[in-house]
C-alpha cells in the first residue's frame, strides 16, 4: 500500500512540476513574442436566431509560435493575465479588431458589431477608455460598433473597481456583454447597475440544453429574466440543431457556435459572411 501511495505522489509531483515548467516557459515565450508576426485574430460570427442575420463577430486571439505551433488562448491568456503582458496584448487586439471592423463595415452594409474580450486586469489597471478613444480616432470606428465582453466571474470580482469604468464606457456608446453567464456567482443587481446590454449564456449550460432538465430550467430562467430587463441573450457554443431548436423555442435571441460558424481569419470571414 505504501509503495502505491509513493508512486501516486511521485506521479502527482511530476505532473505538477511539468505544469509549473510549462507555465514558466510560456511566460518567457510570451515575453519574447513578436506580436505582429506570431499573433492573429480569428473571427467567429454571431447570428440572430429568428432570421439567421449576421449581428456580430467576436475577435478570438490565436498564437502561432514559430517552434511550438498553435498555442490555445485557454492556455496562454491566464499566464498573460498573471504576468501583466495581457496589457500590451490587449492593446494589439483592440487595434487589430478596430481595423477589421472598419474593413468589414466597408465591405458590407450590415450593421454588425465587433466583440472584444477584456480581462479583468485590463479593466482594473489600463486606461481602457483612453486607448479605445485612440483607436477610435485612428480607425474611424465609433463606439457603437464595438461590444465589450467581460466574464461573469470577473464582473463580480471587480464589482466596486469597475463600476465607474463601466459607466464611462456605456456613456461613450459601447455595448457590454457578460460572457460565460450562468456558471459563476450571479447577482442580478450588478447587471442592472452596470448597464449590461447582453448576456452570453455559457457553453457549459448550452452543451446540455437538449437533454438535461436542470440546464433547461436555468437557461429558461436566464432568458425570462433578460427579457424582463430588456437585455438580449446569445447562446455560445451551439453545435447541434437540436440545441438550437430548444433555444429558439425558449426565446433566445442570438447564437454563436460551430453549427453556424467557426472562428476563421478575416479573409475567410469576408468571403463567407460579408459577400
Ligand atoms: P470565450 O470568450 O468564452 O470564447 C468562446 C470560446 O469557445 C472560443 O474558444 C471559441 O472558439 C469557442 N467556441 C465557439 N463556438 C464553439 C462551439 O460550437 N463548440 C466548441 N467546442 N467551442 C466553441 P477560444 O478561441 O479557444 O478562446 C478561449 C478563451 O480565450 C475565450 O473564451 C476567452 O476567454 C479567451 N480569449 C480569446 N481571445 C482573447 C482576447 O483577445 N483577450 C482575452 N482577454 N481573452 C481572450
Ligand atoms: Ca468571449
Ligand atoms: Ca465561454
């Protein structure tokens, strides 16, 4: 029994060590990254469910490392947040996203929005409004073309800090979506107070909407509440038609997911959705 425990703890230590080493090497690689060579934004379409109209595109960061290949944002964004390099990365993302929505709006007459993901660290520490204004001037992109996405958990944890920032952003004309909604600690009062425009129903819930009674009840409650508060709802991670059928039946406004479109480079996006 003893030797069994020992080998388990050795295994635990070695995977823990691997994780720490991986994180450390990511930190170094991020520090050395040449953003304009190694980073690329992909864009995933967002649709109104009722008529399949394109309503927006979310910017999703991709990192193509010269030696390691593609590294997923799920892995490197948390490291970037910890080291603070998320600040210059977000500057880069905002600049690219603004340039792209300017291009997209020129290429089509659709009044689509560009969704940009914001880490809590960025809202807390950066002069976000100033850098958005600077990109606005550079690319001639008015605030109402931009939707800022912030996760439910970070919105909750930042509470007091971001209230003022949110007020300013709202007053400038940006819309705000709460990402991953329905899995964290929700407070209805913050949705009201922050002047949120849209709830993004978490993929974790959407995954089970066709077969699990609890997920159905939660999503139904979210949609009802959103309607009562005049907020739009968008389901994220919709992969199957039966999920979409249930969501439509429940009155969900919009969808984003592999079923109707994966994240793609802008050239592909333009061909597929803007022509
Ligand atoms: P998120 O903001 O919740 O983005 C949605 C994620 O779900 C994306 O993963 C997207 O590719 C994926 N997805 C969309 N539809 C489907 C589907 O039908 N099925 C499945 N299996 N997945 C789907 P991605 O691109 O790997 O991004 C992961 C996370 O990394 C994002 O989650 C976001 O939190 C973060 N992220 C990405 N880009 C940025 C960025 O520029 N800034 C910040 N701060 N975070 C970012
Ligand atoms: Ca998002
Ligand atoms: Ca999500």
